[in-house]
């Protein structure tokens, strides 16, 4: 020690500055940036101490398009096509919640067959989104078969949605008052055939991915989010259900025809990344049962949407409606001032709420566990930015 | 005592409810559901600063009188029970804006909001804040922040969302942050800071979140910010 002090004094006399090694010098700041494919369109800055993350700072906003502000310039019907852009795969759910809120404000009644078709489209969209997310989760764990298989099986549901709405993604199917058009002939049989095939495929997914010892080793015990933390941080969707809270909007606050459907809320108690990856899979399986019941109970004929005036408007008021989307509770808070354009639309998305769990879980984890934790949070950057 | 007048009409759900200091009926501490029939209706103001009710919130004048519903028939009896409990504790400080099926909206002054939020979290069981909304009301020269609170732990509060609203003046707005009560409001309040310009006292980072760092214009959700070309 004294030797070191002597040498420092010697070099200072010679005019050489010696800086003491400070705490900050040991840390490396890494920007897991929007260009990195492993992060989506989202940036978060981590400080690394060797291999361990000591600080994480999310920096969203790269895909912020001002959806809420744009809603104030268009009337209630014109808002549908741009409101589905935050999540193009799950576009029925993000417009479902909006339609429910507008119907409450304007007093439009949705015919029964329209309600069933909306629910069927919502469940099919849930499959489309969850399969896409599962594909991404697989590839970022290094499991490329798990990228190809869900992406291929997703085509089943995209074909169904194309037959139903005319578009593969961004369907613009829901409008306040019902759905845009009726189901085509032969849709019911095709849908049942696809679902029967798909349920067999789900068993294969379990074999290749969820029972894969490598995947299990990488995800079990990683990123534990306790139940108290999950409730305090206000997370939602599959993240919440993986931590042991059986909360699903379709059960807590049934909308449309969900109170006539018999299904169970899927949740797990282990609260690690494996649970957060497995709960959407269980949701998908349950969703198949729901679609079968919906197709069964749907009335044979009837109107699919209410007849709308040119500029639907309602008395001044506000409405807050929520829907269970792929990421969690998607809520719309719409304030109307009596004109055909909304005064304020606030979209409460599951991804934005789940973002709070990211710094909480990443601090203390290894950098190699970062994709496991981050993608298990079911975070969709485009939706969080709106 | 005027009985609650509200119609069964599904659209007609707005009425203002306050409890006066000179209330003749004594409130029991734990309000049973049937006692909510004794709520006095009035069109009292939401904030003492403006003398007329804000036109953006109050929907329509009081509906014509109809016979009051018994608690078994009343579809919002449970929500009225919750609202009654809050009024018992806060009296004049909390104004109920509306009570609908699974939705209650309460208005408080900014100085009381932390007390009300702590009460809602600890005594009533609303354990998380779902989202926080900021709205600009240039006609009243105010900005409003609404906290939507929900409950994950209590089964009977499963679908309930209580909206707690505060208002402050539009020029140089400051509000106390609820981050000490609900951790989940951190990013929402930060977004409201950048979108509306409201400074939250007690929030660790009042900074840009979604907007780029070099944003040089006024906060975008203000009404005077116009989208180009519209």
C-alpha cells in the first residue's frame, strides 16, 4: 500500500495524472437499443457490473405516434382504423374496448349476433398475437424451431381472419355498434377444423418447447416476481396471472356475451419466467374451448351491427371500458362533450403497465438472462408508445 | 330529505351527490347498503373556484322524480355502499361525480388526494392504480388528473374501478404525486408531465419519456397544440 502511494506521488511529481479507480469506472453502460433485434422498437439502458445488471432505465417512445391526440380530430367511427395500429396483430381487441366505450357514451345497442362475432374475432386475434409472441420468445432463446412452428400455425388463424374481414392483420373489423360484416358461408366448419388441428399442435409445442430441458433450465427460477410486488406494481395480463393472481377481465367484468361462456382463468403460482411463458399457452388452449362454445351458441341469423347515423354522438359524459387483450387489460377512457368527436381518449395498455416490472426484475439478473426476462413480460413496444 | 332520483334508463345515470354538514340523518360507521337511500341530491359545485358546474362533466339536469328502488332492485346498490363509506370518512372533502355500474368517480382537492388514496388503498382494498389520465379544460382554465384505481386482492371488488379526480389551474400546474401510495403511477405521471406540463411534487423523475429529448414545442395534449393541417 505504501509502495503504491509512493509511486502515485512520484508520478504526480513527474506531471502524470493518476485517477483512482472509482465505482463508476467498473460499470459498463450498455444501450439495448432500438436497433437491436432483441428489444423490439424499444430502448433500455443497463449498467453492467461484469455480467450482472445493476441499473436499468427504460426509454420508450421510438414508435410514439400520438394516437390519443389524433383521436380528438376524428369522429367516433373514423378513429377505428388508426386506433388498431398500435397492435396490428391483436387489432380486434384494441378496437373492441373502444367500441364498448363509445357504445356506452352514445347508447348504441349491439345486436346479439354481432356480439358473438366480435367475441369470436377477439379470441382468434388472441391466438394470432400469442403465437407471434411465442415465435419471438423462441427465437430469442435460440430455439429456431419454435420460431417456425408458431409462425406457420399462425397462418391458420390469419386465413380465418382474412376470410372474415378481408385483411390479414389490421382488420378494422369492430365498429361501435357491432362488426362490419357478417361471417361468410362455410366459416364455421373451417374454423372448427382449424381449431381441432391446432389443439393437436399445442401438444407438440409442449413437447418441443415447454418440456425441453434446456428451455426449462434457462427460464425456471429466473426473474421471480412475487405476488405482492405484482400487485403493487400494477402489472396485468399473463404477467399477473403467472404470479398467482387469477384476474381476468372476462371474468371480473364480463362484457358482451362472456357471461354465458364457461371457461376457467388460467394462472400459475411459480412467478418465474417459465410461468410467464406458460400462462399464454394455457390461455390459448382455453381460448379454443371458448371459440367452440361461441360458435355453438351463436344465433343462426340476425343483424350484425346497429344502424348508425352519419355522425354518432351522445350526451356529454365519460366512459371507461376494459377488455382482456393479449397483453392484459386494455382500457379506454373516453370523455365526450356532446360533439361527434371525442374530447379526450386515453388508452391504458397492458404493455405500458408491465414496463414497470422491467427495471424491477432486471436489476440483479445476469445479462444472459435479459432476453428471457424481457420477452416473458409480454411487452409490445408499439402498443406501449401508442 | 330528498330521496335519490334516478331513472332505470340505462343512459340516464348521472347525478351529483354530496353530503352536507347539517345532515339530519346520522350516518352509521359501517354503512349498510340500504342506508344509501338517504343520500341528498344537490347540484353543488365541484370546485369552489368556479361557481358553475364544469360543463364538461355534468351531463344533464336532474331527472324527473321516480320512486326510489329498494336495494335488491337497485343495480348500483353496492357501488353506492362504497361511495357512502368514503363520504362517511371524508364528508365535505370528497364530491361524488357519478355512480354507475362498476364505476365511481370522486373529486377531491389536490391537498386531500394523498389522504384519500391512502384510505382507498388501506381500508377499502383498492390496491393498485390502473392508469392515470390527464385532460386539459381550457374553458375552465384547469387541467384535470384522474387516477383509475382497481383491486386485485378483493373478490367483491373484482370489476370495480374508482376514478379519483383532481383539478388544478392551467398556468403553472403542480400536483402532489401519488407515487408514495401507488407505485404503479410512476410512468403514467411522467407521461402526463411531458404531455400536459403538470409538475408532480414527489415524483423522482419529471422528465421526457415518450417524446424525444429535443422536443421544443408546448406539451402536446394541451388543446392549443394543433396537429398540422387540421
